[in-house]
């Protein structure tokens, strides 16, 4: 089997840790990983032991999971390939934006050390994925805003930085409502007792659950310039 597709399971775990910690600012523990990957806790525990054995993760006294230097390198490599695949699918193959995450997940393991730099060049050296995430190694600082739309005060105009990409139905909702990276958005009303947030996205008024709003990361208008 070609080496670039020989570690699919471990790579999926490493990228999940990377996304949760570095992209979303979450502490990573085994139960959250089980929920994220839709895998039983015993299966997660077994894989974590394997990753520890291979010096790819460390688990501290609080049971928090951390990538080692090699684990981080491996995760960044796969995340980079995944996001380049998303760019290929949306900008070249013209796949519907909301379908790109799932399709890119199928492609990422087939991108090799040989084809990756050629793909990067052919795509015009992109620095962000279609969903707003930085492409590791593309030459931009990896500092992401961690404020979500759910935490923005009513009447405050912000710019969408990135959106959660791992739920195709949620992405379709974002697509239909114009919730895309770079779009201006203003929370207009929060109904805490109903769990909803009403926001103006461009010229549209959108009602969403506060849980959905917590999957939209935003930045200030000044920082977006």
C-alpha cells in the first residue's frame, strides 16, 4: 500500500485533535473525541494508547490530549492536503461549496509529497480554505480569532472569519443563508429562553439556534481589513 494512505485511522485522530485544539480552541479529552468522531469510548482509548506508543500524542495529569511535535507535523500535513483538496473541488471542479468537506476527506489521503506542492502551485498558492481556515504552511501566521457569533453583543457588526465544516447539513444551511467567510453579520436579537439568535447577514435576516451561532467564528471589522 502506498505510504500516503497507510495511516488513515491514526491520521484521522491526529487531525481531529488538531482541529479541536488549534482551530477551535477546545481542550481535547477522550470523551469529546469519541463524540466528534462518532466512535465508542473504548475504541478511542485503544487508538490513544497506540498514538502514545508511537510518540504522536501525550496525555497530561488532567487527561488532556496533546499532539507531540511529530504528531503536530503529521496532523498539519493532512490538514494542509485536506484544505488544498477543498480548494481544488470548489475553485476548479466547481463542486457545490457545502459538499466540499466530505469529498475532500476522501481525497486527502491520496495526495502525496510529490503532488501536494504541484497542487498548491496550480491553485495559485491559496492561504485559506473555502470555509475560512488557514492552510498550514502557506506563509500566514496561525492566529485565529476564537470569538463566535453567539458571543457577540447585539448590534455589533462583525465579519465572518470561518465556519464549522464537518457537518454537511449545517454547511448547506450556511450556504443557503449566505453565511460564508468574509460576509458581514450583525446580531440583532437573542432569545435566550428559545435558544435562538436573529442576525442580519448582508441584506438577509437569518434566525438560527445559538448552538449554530457558536459554530460561526467572527472577527471585528477593523481586524478583517
